[in-house]
């Protein structure tokens, strides 16, 4: 049976099946391939290019993204900014309690009250201190969540005393280097607790290269939450409940996408965060006059979904059994993607947040 026929049969089964087993979207990720640090120079990472029609693979560099676009195409980036979400507080007994600020939802964020994940025992009414600043545990909730409040601006407090919320698979404390590198060069609106990793290697030089070629650069904001990179914990993928994330798409970005679609040009999403936002808002983008859009996106993209906005995707190599892997597998098809991941592993590409990237055309 040919590779292309295997691909066709798999896609038909996924589309027609009432359930999709997460075990079918697993692979072995060697620990030594997980990037622990960013490349020494931003933008010098490798780029694996996958043609999703033929399955052909090409090995390039991240800066070569411009070679796959033409004048009139649109590149969409997520300009969210990662906050220093991890805080160490002490209770009256001097014991440390770790607090992890939750991502931004709406505009009521980081002032005097905020929802956090916590580690260690805390109780409602308890006073916690961070270098002399008092925080009160207003409410303890289920699932390791609590609400804290205080006189100080919590966002400013985290910026001064917090640390970069590196993913646990890096297995190290955040360093001064991470303050700069776990952040995109165009980060603007504070609110994420994880980086939009596909654009960590995006540079001002690449931006200028694209603009010189006539490619339109557009932005949106999606505040990335912890749930983005968590594994799917149900056997049947269709029963997974997706977390929601706050987004804003400016009128100018909607207009740029509409113009590209009208003229037959392509839309390239830099990352799964951009993809989720655009696909969630596809009905409004495709049918309404250009206007600012905002809300909570909870779209879960898995095989059977038909993409309505994006034509190309730049993304990192994701962990097994995650929603971001499912999205990428849906865009590329899992047989193509699995073969690509096997190739990337054999070629010693770096995986996950600080790793190399792939362009799916």
C-alpha cells in the first residue's frame, strides 16, 4: 500500500469516526532532544518545511520563511507578553508558598486581586508576604486554585519579584537569559503565562525581509494559558474539554486577512495560538465588515476539522498527546506529521519551546 493511500485511509477513518483515540497520536520523544536553552542567537534555529499535499520534507533555516511567501500574503503574529508569573511568598510561620498567576482574561487583570495556582497549604484569610508586601488569601478554590488580593499592583509585584514561568520539562530555574529569550521581540500586551513559542525565533530582520517582499505583517493578542501545553487526559479526544483563552483581534488584522482572501493570497499563522484565534473567529472574519474582535476562545481542533482562515503554519515540535500536537496533526495530517517528527528526531532537531520550528505549507 502506498504512503499516499495510507494517508487517505487514515483521514477518512478520522473524519468518520465518532471517537478518536489519543493513543493514536503518541510518539517517543527522546529527552536529549528537548531544548533546555534558546539558540545563542535569536533567529538561527533550523526550519523543517513540510508540504502537506505531497509529504515532501525540506531542511532550511528559520529566516527562510520569507522564501515561501509572496507579495500580498499575510503573516499573523501573537503580540502577547509573558508575565513573570511564578512568585514565592512566605506565611506567618516563614514557610514558602509558591503562587503562580493565571493568564489574563479580559481587562480586569493584575491590579489588586488575581486568581493563582498555589503549592503548599494555604487557607482563606491567611496573610502571605513578599518582601514586606502583604497579600491576603481571599478564597481557596478547588483544583489548587485560590484568589489573592492586596494593596499593591500584583502585576508590578510579579514583574519585580516574580520569575519567568519556564515549562517544567526544562527542569531548571529561570535565568536572566530567559527574561529576554522567553519573550518575542514584538511582545506588547502583558498577560500570558507561556510563550507563543513558534515566534520566539522571529526577528526584526525577518520582519523587514518580509515587508520588503510585500508581505503584510499583522498582529493579534491571545493570552496563553497553562492548559495549552498540558497532555490530553481522556482516551477519547472528542471528550476533551478545552481551556479558554482571552483574545483581541484588531480591525486592521481582520481587514488584511479579508483582502488576502479576496485576492487569492495566503495567510500564514505563526504558531498554534494565532491559529486557534483566527479559526475561532472565522465566521466573523469571513462574513462581517472589518471590526475589532475580542472574547474567550475555547476551540479544540482535532482531525475532521476544516481550516477556514490559515493556509500555512509555522509551529514548533510539540509534546505527545497535547492539544497543540492535535491541531498540527489536523493541519498536516497525522501520517505526514508523524513521518516528519520521525525525520526531525533522526536529524537531531531540537523539540518543544526553545527548539527548532517547522513550516507546513
